[in-house]
C-alpha cells in the first residue's frame, strides 16, 4: 500500500529532479521507504492540474459526486481505524515494557 511516488493528475510520478527523502518509522526509527523530494516546479504542476480538475468537479451534481466522495471517505476511515489500532497496540506493548521496568 505504501507508494514511493507522488499522485499528480491521477498518475504516480517521481520528482523531476529524481531526489528522494527517507520516511522514518518514529516507533522504531527504521527507514520504511523513500518518497520524492518535490520542488517548486513539481508543486506548481500539481497545483495547476488540481485547479483544472476542480473546475471539472465543480460542474458535477451532488448526486454524481456523492459516490466517489463516499468511496474516499470509506477508504480513509478504514485506514484511520487500522492506524489507531496499530498505535493502541504499540502503546499497550510500550506500557507493558514500562511496567516491567518499574517492577524489576
């Protein structure tokens, strides 16, 4: 699920410069991947295509736009729920570790 590129204009792209930066898991401090180091040119392109897409999106009726928005909402909800469970699990394990350290 972890994409190591940026989604611009419905395409997964890398930075024009080819530069990347590391994504670090704060719990383990291990690198979990690299993502593009987007510069001003990349950002301006993303803004340009987003503005163009918004003009098309704004012409849709609520009835038509409901389904894609509902899909995105559901996907984000599921991901947030999974992330919350992962965080709770890590915090629980960390709490057990701290209790062991205090007891012993």
